């Protein structure tokens, strides 16, 4: 896995306890209309209740997925993102460099 400088710096900030601007939902631009995810969980509009839901968000432009950054700075695909991608037949989205935090 190759990380951009922006991702590396964001992960370092997270480890230092600094909330990086790209991790805040309110700052996201060009997201889908809430009507498109009505009635189901959505990483942006209706996150499911899981142990990762409060972890900082990171948009992976290289993979076109939303991930959550654990306390160790590792990006884990968001669970609602995985469900959505699976529904579209994109089953490889869950593959990532994992430290085990997403399995709890």
C-alpha cells in the first residue's frame, strides 16, 4: 500500500491527537444526495452503530472509498462503505493493510 504525503501527515496528526480537517464529515464536498441512501446505513448520512463509527474519516481517492483511521494511524474501510461496495459487486474493497483494529 502506497500512501500520499497528505495521508501520511494526516495519520501523524491523528496519532498526535490533532483532528485533521479532511476527517470531518461537515467539510466533505460533492457528496451524494441523502435521498440516494435513504433507508439504509451510509458512512456520511446514517452511519451504523459499530466500534469504528467515531474514528476519523479519510477519503481514499486512489481507491474511491471512505476509510476510518484507527488510533495506530491505519486506514480500515468503513463498514457501511463495504456494505455499499459489496452491493455493487466490488468485493475486493475490504482488502487493506490491517492491524486488527477493525475486527473487534
